[in-house]
């Protein structure tokens, strides 16, 4: 007999522990957006505000992170504050977890890792800003975010505002189609492009209410297809940025990426910080607004799911 390896313990926050006992709806949140997606102190303020949005809807927020080699499902206010200021925090995708846990490291969970750990914690709904995807030129570099592969294999619904056009959004959607991941436009036919309400590309289907979304998820998962679902929720119109303005910032960021020859896991954080730098404070305001909007929808789906008796 091959000896069993004991599972890795999960450290639940008091709030999440309570919600689990009461079987209340929960929404997972990622933490790479805190460590690598936004500057301090806006990262901390946003993380707290996003959690508050979920509580206001009647669900419990669970911000996921690895602290000193331990997997946390939900962070308390002190942990969140320390994490938001920790310049040594790693960016942890699927392949990085074993290293971080074995070496006692601290790091933010990407969309991929948040999906993995949310599933282990029996949380089915997850809100974030934007997912990773196929990078421009990805057909040659093979720079394809592990987020897409995770969506193909892990049963979690990811509510996002689409993806930033730092990526090749057409190829990103093709990849998701190949791997059987539905991309649902929430209140729209279009696939949104994070800062703008449309990328010019279509989502697979449009649904208009949290109940309809919960019903789709129930059928998708009841089939045992084993995959995630992308719920693409466009940025509220009043926060959307002019397309030409944001595209200029993105093109400049991509030129700098080329000039500096950056590759691997540093690509996305580099592009995120350059776009922010070039597009000024307005893009940060937009980013914060869309994450909160996604948190609200994720919480509403989680509530509908509870109403359905699961
Ligand atoms: N896109 C954003 N904001 C983010 C990220 C992507 O608009 O914060 C982060 C997420 O954590 C996402 C990760 O899972 O970057 C993807 O990184 P990569 O492309 O290296 O897989
Ligand atoms: Mn990559």
C-alpha cells in the first residue's frame, strides 16, 4: 500500500468559520490583486470595501492568501493590513503553491490558485477584477495564463469584468471554448474588456439575473463537467473609460514590456502597473468600482444558490 499523504490544513477566519457552521453563502476573493494588482493603500481600502459589499448582500467574504506557508480562507483585518503592505509577497499560481507552503512563504493567490483553494474550502463563487488569458503573441511565446487551464478543470464560478486588452482577447475566448468553459455575459451580449463595457467580441450567452446565473451553474455542475464558468459583468457605465485613452496606455505598456524583455510570471504585474501609471488615477477608480460590482453579483448568485437549497 502506498501511504496516504495527509491533506494540507486550511486556516479559516472566524467569520468564515461561523458562515460554514451556519451554512451561509460565501464568496471567495483573490489576493494577487492586493499584492500585485494595486498600490498600497488603495489595495487595502479596496479589499476592505469589497468585503463590505459582500456582507451588505448577506454573504460572507473569504479573502484567500498564503501567510507564512499556511493557507488562509478569510483574513482578519490585521492580517489583511499586514498582507497589503508586504513587499515580499509572492505571486502564487498553481505551480508555485508547493514551494510557498514548503518554504513558509507569504503570497497572493491568483485566479487559478483562488479557484483551487476555494474548491477545497467548498466555496463555489469567486469575485475578482479581470482574469488572466492568452497574452498577445501567445501563439508563439505560449504565454497563456494558468487561470484558463484552471477554469477548464475546477468547478468554481468566476465573476469578473472580462479581461484587460493587454491580452489577446480573441484567442483567450477561443481557448475557453476549446476547454468547454462557458463565458456568460451578465446583462450583455458582449465580452467586456475590463475598463470598457465591450471588447467588440461576443460572450457565449447572455443572462440577466442572479437566479438565471445560479440555474445555469446548477445544470453545468450537475452534469459533472468538472469545469468552471466565467461570468463576465461589464464595468458600470458611469465608470467606463474612453476606449482610445485606455488603449493608448495599454499600447505604451506593451511597448515597454518588449523593450525591457520581461517574461514569465512578471509579465502581467508589469503590464498592470504600467497601465495604471500611464492612465493615471482614473483607471484605479474604475478598477475599484468594477471589483465591487463583481463582488455584489457573486454574492447575489451565492444567495440564489442557497435559496435553491444547496
Ligand atoms: N488581471 C487584472 N488584474 C489582476 C490580475 C490579472 O486585470 O490583478 C492578476 C490575477 O491574480 C490573475 C493573474 O489571476 O494576474 C494572472 O497572472 P498570469 O497572467 O501571470 O497568469
Ligand atoms: Mn504568463
